C-alpha cells in the first residue's frame, strides 16, 4: 500500500513537473482557451441584443453597431480558436518529445545491470506509449482549465442572480468530485494494468522482430501469433475494464446538469407563476444551466485522461527515478596520461540480485603492457570481469584499480576511453561499415579506419562488399556472417587505441582457419598493451603472457599456458586437451 | 510495404474485421441516437413549459413538462452507459483484431521482408500506430452519429422555420467547403508525415537501447543522443505543421458562423421591416443557428483525430497489404513424412537479375547429412533459405518426397523442414516457454523429453528454478552455448524430417561445445541434415559435401572422394588443415 502511495505521489510530482516545464505553453493555451470561450458565450448574447435593440425597434444605427460587435466576436473566436489549437498541439508534441528524450537519455546513463533486467521492448513502450498518454493530457490541459473556469464563472453568476435556485442546481456538483475521488484509485489500478498489457505486447513484437531468423527457421509464427493473441485479448479485456468505470462515471456527469435543468424548470417555473421570479431571469437561468452541460461532459472525460497520464507517469518515473547504480563522483579524479594500463582487481565480489555471487573475493593483477588470458567454464563470470574492467558494472565489494586508482573515483569517460571492450555478442548499428568502425573514435580519418580493419583481418571482405566501407550494416543492411561482424568489432576496438583491451570471446565466431590470420594481428595489437583475453582456443590463449583460471568466483590458478598444461589437470580439462589427446 | 493505403483499400482490408462487430456498432449507434434525442428534447420541453405553462400561469403543463423532463433525465444515464460500453466494446475489439491481423501478417511474411524493413518501423506499426487509433475508433461513432443527427435535425428545423433565412444561411457553405477542401488536401500528407517521424524516432530509440552496452563502452552516449535529437525534433515539427493545417478548418468554422449570422440578421432585419417575419421566428431561428455550430465545431475537431487515425490505419493496412509471394497455393498438399529432398536446376537472385544461386541440382536421400561449403557470398545461406521456402526459386524446383515445396501446405512445410540459425535467440519467459516455441501445444513432458534427448535436461534443471527459470529479455543471463542448446531443443521438439543448420561458428568453452555437439548429433540422427559448414571438420563428418562457388554447386561428393580429386575442396581442406596446425 505504501509503495502504491509512493508511486502515486511520484506520478503527481512528475505531472506537475511536466506542466511546469511547459508553463508558457500552458498559460498560452489557457488564455486563448478563455478568450475563445468568452467569444462563444457572448455571441448568443450579442445576437439577442441585436434582435431586441436593432431589428425590433427598426434602428439601423444600433443594428449596424451590434452587427459590427458580432463580427468582432467572430474574429476573436477565429484568432483565439487558432491559437488555442496551436498551443494545444505544441504542448502535446513538446511534452511527448521531452518525456521520450528524458527516458532515452536516462536509459543510456543506467548501468548494464539495469539493462540486463529491463529489455529494450519494455523501455520502448515507456518512451512511446506512456509518453503519449502524458502528452494527451497536455493537449487537453488548456481546454480543460478553460472549461473548469467556465463552470466556476457560470456558477458565480447564477449565485449572484438567485442564490436559492443556484444552490439547487449546484448542489450535486460536489457529489461529482466525491465520485471522482472514490473511483480514482480503481481507475489508477486498472489503467496501470492496461498499460502493462500494452507493454507486454510491445515486448513480444520487439522480440519476434529481432529474433525473426529463429521464428522463420522453426515456422514458429503460429505459436507467436497465439501468444500475441493472448496478450492482445488481455489488452482488450483490460481496456474494457477501464471502460466499465467510464460507464459509471460518464452517465453520472451527464445526468447532473439535467437534474439542474429539471430543478430550475419545476421550482423556478412555480416561482415565476407565484410571482417570485421574473420570466426573463428564469429563461436566463435555463440558458446558464445549459452552458454547463458541455463543460461538465468534457471535464468528465478529462478525469480519465488525467488518470491515464498519472498511470503512465508512474511507469515513466519508475525509469527516471532509477538511480544509475554506477555513478561518477562529484569531483572525479583525472586519469593522468599517458595511461599506463595497470589493472588490479582486489577481493572483488559481484552478484546479480538475489542469486549467489558470481565473483567472490577475486584477485587479479595485470601489469602495464601485460596480456592475460582468462579461462573458465561457462557461467564462471568471465564476462562479468570484462564488464568490471570497463566499468559497465561496479563490484558489490572490493575494488577495481586502474593505474592505482579505484575506477569509481575516476572520471567515467576516462576509464571507458582507457579500456576498450570487444563483446562476445557483436552489435552493429545501422550505419556504414566506416561509421561502425569509427564508433569509438568518430574523428578518425579513412586511412586509420582502413588500417584498423586490415589489422582485424576485415580489410579484405569489406573491400568485397557492394559499397565497400560505405555499405550500410545492421538490421536492414547487408547481413554479415558472425565472424565478419566480430572482425568489425575488433577493428572498432583497435581504432579506439585503448591502454587496456578486453577481448571477451571476441574471436569466437571467426572460423578456426581464419583465426590464425587475425592472430598475428592480435599479437601485434596486444604488444605493449594491457590485454585481457577471454578465449577457449589454446592458440589464442597462448598469445597471452599469462593465464588465469577463474572458478567458483575466484582465480584458482595462474601461470603460463605451458606451465598450466603441464601441472593442472583441471586446466587441461577446461580446454578439453585431455579429450583431444584421447 | 505500402506506405499510404487509400481510403478504399483501408475499407477493403478492415471490412472483414468490422463485420463481426456489427451488432455492437448498431447498438451503440442506437444508444447515441437515443442520447442525442434526449439532449434535443430538453429545450423543447422547456419551451413548452414556458409557452403553455408559465406564461399562462398554468401549473398543469409545467408539472407535465417537469415530470417528462425528469423521466428523460432518469433514462439518460442508462443510455449513456450503454453507449459507453457498446462503443468501447466494439472499438477495443476492432483494435484487437486489427492488432492481431497485423501481427499474423508479420509472421506470414518471408524473411526477405525483414531484411528490408527496420525493426523500429515494424514495431511502430504494431504499437504506436495502433494506439493512436484508440481515441479515434472509440469516439468515431459517437461523434459522427451524434453530431450528424444533431446537425441534420437542426437543419430541418431551420428550413421549416424560414426557408428564406435558411437559403441566406447557405452563405456559410462556401467557406466551410473551401476550408474542408484545403484541410483534407493537406491533412493526409501531414498526418502521414507524423506517423513516419514516429517510426523513425522509434527506430533510433530501438537501436540505441538494444545496443546500449556498446554505446556505453565506447562513450557514445552524447553522440547517440545528438543523432537522436533531430528525429525527436522532426516529430515536433511534423506536429506543428499538422496544427497549421488543422486551423485552416477549425478557425474557419466560427468565421462561417459569423458570416451566416450577420447575413441572416441583415436579411431578417429587412424582412421584419416589411413585416414578413415575426420576432419569435427570428429569435428561434438565430438560436438554432447558434446551436448548429456547436456540433459542427465538435465534428470538425473530431476530423483532426479522424485524419490522424486514418493515417495510422493507412500505415497498418499498408502492412496488411504487403504482397507475400510465399503463400499457400490452392489445392496445396501435405508433405510426406519423409522422402528425398531434391533440387533440380534451382536458380535464384534477390533482384531477379544477378543469380545468387545458379542452376543447382542436388538430391539428398532421406537421413543423409550434407555439408555446404564455400566462401562468403558463394550462395550457401541463400540456398538454405530456398530449402525452407523463405524465397521461391526463379526457375527450377525443390521437391521433398516428390512434392514441390510450392505445392505444399505451409504448415506441413514448417513441420517437416526446420532451419536452425547460428544464434539462439531467446524470448522473455521461461526456458520451458522458449523450447515450446516450436510446438505451442507440447506438454511439459514433451518439453522435458526434448531436452533429455539432446542431453541438456540436467543443465537446465539445475538452475535455481529449473525449466521455469526466467531467461530475461534477450537471454543475457544464459551463455551463448546454453542459448544454442535451447535452440536445438526446439528442433528436437519440432521433430522435423529435414534440418537446415547454419553451423554456429562460436567457439564455446570445450565442455559446453561438447554438449552442443552431442545435442546436435542427437537431434540429427535419422534426419536429413543440410549444414552450412564453417568448419571443414563438419564437412569431413558429413555423408556428402557440396562445394558452392559463385552460386553454383561445383563439386558434390563425399569428403574422401573430393580430397582425392584434388580440386577446389581439396585445396580448402589443405588450408584448413594448415590453419588447424597453427591453432594447435
């Protein structure tokens, strides 16, 4: 319960912040809305004056005067109506963009462990569908405040004209807010569930598009369609749950002014007959009550707009208020240059939430310029070590030192510039080969790009691509083999020219027959550069000066490849050297 | 993908989806009519009370009017409730079936489509586009029927009251027509532009979020945002342009109203001077005229939503209409349970001109294991796609058990011939859900059995929650090898006759590698297997090797025979051996 309260408060805070951020636009929308409203309300009055004072007394002069006034009001409505609309759209699109931008920027700041938990589909749905709900609220805000003020103004006028009759009409209004308040919680709950259903459908779409090769290969389209249908039905069901609340609230709002009219008609009518009320006032009163009908209906609809925006805001703040667990210190230290590339992990402990720690008291040292191969079974935490070095994660305990500084105290950009990481799973962006290689050093010239590509053993196949270095890669782009993709990723890291290079299984998809081609290059790249190599092939491991065996969260053995082959049965087992001999 | 479907195309595609909802829509329309009539009856009752009751000091008619009014007021909430529920029910169900139709279409389209379109665009079709339809669909009926009825009844009243003044009011018509025309002339374009900008923004977002680790590792956060910002701004611009188009319509309505009022009042003044009209008629006429513009204004505001919805609907229908060459023919037959997989003179090129696969003729016995070998671009992957009918050959034919794949029922084709790609992509959900992807109806025992058959059951059962372990999005917590094992388990569950295997090149740690190889061997036993071989050790183990060069099958024989022949394969083999020696 407390958590729900906190979420609601955070949502309100966010909505207020959004409104404040668009203060100018909101004020513009409200003012133009009020002007428009004034025009719309005064037009009938002017018309009746025209008839009473111009047409009926056959007074041409007055007629022309009132007609001019009518024209003026018409033009006011044109201008104010136009402004009102432009402001509404401006508030809407600016809010949509602001929320989306904030989520994207924040997501890029959040650490890898967050992204391990929350996938791109989920974040996308917050940045598009949830932001849209907040934007719709901002679209309506000008109209809504205008209508609310109309209700207040009309109420005041009625109270002034005849307090007793006015109270009769206005008495049910507080009842509306009670109903609104009572059902806002349920609305909140149901809207949130609806938006969750939307997010889960969006995630399925995202996953099935990005995994389309698996889907097509298995002919699993039917299975996915079935799953999607379930989620889509869930959306329908939950949307109808929300509609069922509308079906309570909307009729209540519609009937209130009708009760008011009936009260005026009966009570007021009797007063007129008994002489307590003039016919003119009675007619005016009726007109005023009618003026409440439309604003009240719109206000009723806006309650649901606001609730949707609040539910969406709660989901948005969930992302925005997630503190990156990995933060730069307020006064980070500069990493002195040139970076020596001395790396030390001191009693490092790391675990994904709740599970038992992956790393537990890990000690590992890489001297400047030294290359170390990290060997271990699947799931032993090798990739975690790689992520720790580049400070994609922070350890739960212990320290990671770069050139003697705790990386947490250094400027983050410096750490990531000093350490380049080549991931096991290559991610290429929908950009040219050149841009993909230049990713870490956007100002590199074409020559350096070609050199890095050649070193990574990618020069040849890039030259054979339809547009060479200009060939666009990625989802829509030319599809490369896994090995080719990895070689581009290696070129990317080489071009970044880091002091510390981390190769996380970076040559795994390169054909064994081709690996030797880039092995020479790797040897060259590794020379004089601190390198952590995660690999399985003995030949690649042998490139490293030293081998460290990672098991049960710590380094169990260290030594050169040949030493370990000689003395450690477990090492031989890990590299399957025994079975090969057998 | 058709980017802009016309109104007629939209109607053709959605008609079928609307038909089952006819009853609901009719009911909602009836409720809207009822509620509009109640709204319109109110003023009439008040007028009756004033004219026959109050001004004559008669309580009877006043009471009667008040009671009638109360009855209407009592009925109104029920009508509004029915209207809300029926309209929401019809609207949401329509959106649901549109959504699933779009998803089904996406699943039916061949791989080639996905190689052309960007993920973000497809994503926006099924999420943002459908969602932006919601308001439009739900409000459409209420606004069109409600406002339409109100306008029609008011116009009738106007004509009855004074045909002359009604004719004078027509002065507003040219303004309304002109503004509607200029609005609709540009609205399609600007709203389509919005949908396009949305799709572009989502594309950049999707890529940035999917590649967030690389972005962070290379400190590209700022640049990524800088690349994204113009798209986000472009979306704001597109909206602004739409608002400028909208006001062409919105602002002209009060102008038309003012023009009509001025003209009517001027003519009425002169008619009154000539005594050809009464004061009461003028008042009533003008009151109706003022009232008329309320529904017109609301209707026109709704037109903005309508154009936006239409643009989104057009995009979705464009997706639905994407021509699909890979469809089931009339009179398609089941593929036999097993048989020979034969390629006869198969030629195919993506652009229809340069063949990527050229005159390939190979025959695979049931249960035979064949390795495809060749350089990148030799046509191995394309041949694999032809075997699974992601594309149809331009000439020649592929048959299984004597049946041309093009004549086969798609469902049976998918069951008999399965392709296993390099990477084991995981869907969020449990491991068991992921395996079940191959056969959604499979029981838990069947899933367990499939995992046991490939020898991976223990590995997954030892996880904290066993097979019910959530793999998380994209399976970042399972290692590459484990993901491959899940992929192989899927094939085991699918139980196909032919496996087309894109051999994973990733070198896993030896223990996992051995597990994967055992799993593959288990699943391959007794089935026809075509492997895109990246390692010649795989080719060595195969029954026969097909060497591809520039789209042609240049050598087809067993490993030993080809080595003996001493031609292309023999050279490849020699260099592979040399490479291995370097590796060791």
